[in-house]
């Protein structure tokens, strides 16, 4: 048996060389890829013959004796292994011919399996995908809207520098952008900056409302409502002390309906002891009616309600129910702290939409560096202002709400603490390149 190596650019070329040189009886021992193509190692049992010997010559080599051959021919390698072996050249050639007849499938374009072609998507996954797409579209819309608004503002600054200057000034004073744009639109175009500013302050003053009455003169049953920490209890103490100074401590009484806060009654009782007026606790409508009957001879009865967080709607409804089920005529005021964020004040007012309020009381003005937010909230919600408090002193730090005082104080604080924007000419110069 002899072994030879054949090299071809591919398997087909190498097999063709083996067939041409060794014939179909050769046996493929191994094949592998090399740098220039494919290497095949083939084995054969005798020297390859390009052309088969004549039949007569082959028959002459066979001697017959008594009709039987007396010569044992040596079996060939093909006979030992068999032409049907998996490594025979004939088998490989047959396999290659069969592969050529079959259509060649491109794996890149092979049709995916049914399970891959039609994936099963649950309804929740579909909803999540839709929600994600909607969120992306909304985000894109917001970005585009922001860019468009920016361009419009720049154009407005260039076309109407005076209006842009006045609008920015009001916003920096604490007025909401919506209200600032509304009042600036009424400003005459021929006004100077100072004339326009005075005109805007007068517009704000005309839209700001007060109750224009005095609890001290009117008396009655008054309840203060509002979130925790706004200063309801201290405000009640100021009102009670001032009324006692004017009419006597036997004309005023205090009631607390706060059954949630620790030491709520004790705090109010301390003020009552200092003022010299009685203090009672009532957490139900029946108790409230009973206590009010006991204080029927008092000219002014002040009710301190339970404080709550801005999101605690249950307590608000409970207070409203307490008012409605009581037989007495109770006047309610909403207490807001002036140094709170404008969004906090807006949310608090919205929670009281269903409750009849006579007005509001703004507290903690002494802790503010801007009062434009207070003015803006009162105007936009059409909520009259009744009292203002600006300190912890009882009973000194409380005053009736006056429009002129609130507007002038807001303007004075803006001048002292506020951000000073560019003048109208500077505003126009900043937009020259647009």
C-alpha cells in the first residue's frame, strides 16, 4: 500500500486530482485545510494505471488447470475496505454529486423556524411596549415644544423688548408667568419703564381682594383650617388676645377639634390661661354642639382645627362634615404660610374647593424674601385675604389685610432681595443676533 498527498484550491479540485491519478479505488485517509486550499492524503495498493490493460492481456495472465485457477490473486485495498466504505473515493464522489444535485440553501436567507418567526407576545408585554413608545413620543414632543417656546420667547424679546422686560420683572418678583403675561398685555406701548411698572402694580392691586371686614367687630364663631405647621394655633391666640384686650376676656372662648396631634389641647389651653378665657375640646359634631351651647354667651368663639398634610383628604372631609352636621353657623378661614412654595399653596387651596371659605390668612411674612407668590396665589384663585401675620408675638404680630400694603411690600422686597433683570434696551440688544 502506498500513500500520496494531493493539494487543491478546494475539496472538489483535490478529489478530481485523486480520481485522475489513482482512480476510484483509492481510499481517502485524511483531509484538512491548508494555507492554499485543501490537502488530501490518499492510499492505493498498486501503481496507478492511467488506462486499463486490454482484456486479452489480462486473461493471458491467468492459467487454468482442470477448469480451476491454481493462482491465488492478492486482494486489493479496495476489496479489503470495500467501495462502499465511508472514506472511499467512490463514496465521496457519489456524495459530492448528490450534494450538487440538491439546491444550495443560503443560511443568511434561511427561513426561520415557526417558533422564531412567530414569537408569542403576551398582552402585558404589548401594553408595556406601547406605553414605552408613548412615553418616548411624549418626551420628544416636550423637547420640541421647549425649543419652539425658546424661539418664540427670543422673537418676543426682539420684537417687544419692553414687554419682555416687564414680564421678567414680575416673574422675578414672584408673580406666576401666566399672571405676569396677562397683566403685561394691558400695558400701553408708549409708557416708559417706570410708568409701565407703576401701571402693572396698580393692575395687580385692582385684581387682589380682601374680605374688608374685621373679626373683632363682627364676632361670631370662627374656625381656622389649614395644613400642619401653618400657624393656626398661634394665629388663634393672637386673635383671642386682641379681642380680649378690646372687649374683655369674658367675651371670648377657644375650642380645639384636634384629636390627632400630641399636646394640641395643652398648647391651646396654655394660651387660654394666659389670656384668661376658657378652652374646650370637641372631636365630634355632638361634642361641638354641646360646647358651643356652653359658650353661647361669648361674643367670639375661635375653633382650632386639626392640622394635616396637604395630601390627607380624609381630615379635610371630616372637618367639612363637622361643620355641616353642627347646628351652629361657623365661618371658616384657610391659613397659608406665605413662605411656602407656590405649588404647595395651590394644592392646599384645591383641596378646599368644596368647602365654603370666607377668606384666607397668610402667616410668617417675616420669614419671606418675596411676596409675589402670595399675591399671585390670592389673585389666580380669587381668594380674598383677611389677615397677615409677621412674627410670633401675641397679640402684636397680626394685622388686617390691605391691598396697598401687600402690593407695596411685595415690590419693596423685590427691590431689596429680588434678582434685577436687564433693562428693556439691554433686553433688545441681547436679541439683536436673532
